[in-house]
C-alpha cells in the first residue's frame, strides 16, 4: 500500500516530464507484476494499471510517424 502511494506521488510529477516518466515506468511495471502474482486486491492492481498507462503516454516521444507530414521523423508541430 505504501509503495503504491509513493509511486502515485512520483507519477503525478512524471506526467509533465518525459525523462522522469521513463525512469518511473519500469518500477511501476515491476510493482504491477508483483501485485498480480501476489493476488492483491483489484483496487491496487487497477491503480497500478492506470499509473502504467499514464506513464507510458507521458514517456513516449512526440515524433511524427505520418509520412505525408512535413515534420515526418521529427518533433511534429501539428500533434
């Protein structure tokens, strides 16, 4: 429980900083895996799962993958 609360506090800041999100992502994934293997309550697993989704979104690079876009393979200004 304390670990989840600490990870939630850290992830609140990580939503706005990509590097912090990238560092926190493996720790949350490991905590989720341990929670699932220990059959912890659904509430804990859901909290960790939502944290993982949020951090994954925050950690991804904002590089354009649209081949027709003038910013292709660069940081896109249209996203």
